[in-house]
C-alpha cells in the first residue's frame, strides 16, 4: 500500500486528489495539509511514502517545506506541482 500525503492550499484540489487516490486499490490518502507548516508536521506524524505538494502556497511554500520533511524522516518521496 502506497501511503500518500496531499498538500495544497486549495481545498477543491485536495478533494479531487483524494477522490482519485481513493479509486486506486494500492494507494491510501493518509493526510491532507493546506500549507507548508502543516505539511512538515503531518509528514513527521504520518511518515507517508509519497507527498504530493503544491509549490506556491501562503506562509511556508512547498519548496521550503520539502527540505525539513526530507531530513526528518528516513525515506521521503515528493512530487511538486505548481
């Protein structure tokens, strides 16, 4: 099972990503965050296999959030979108 964390400041996009992941038998949406700060916190708590992250978000953006998330866990894969 691939455990996925979705990070985007647009709720509709997060909802759509969650719906798509929900149709895949080998994937599970383990969490959602609306900004980089939440993403880092959830990444520490949930240790997802993959993090789908928007690059342009208010506060801490996706690029800034990806560095602490990568170093705070053993294995971290990220896909960024803008």
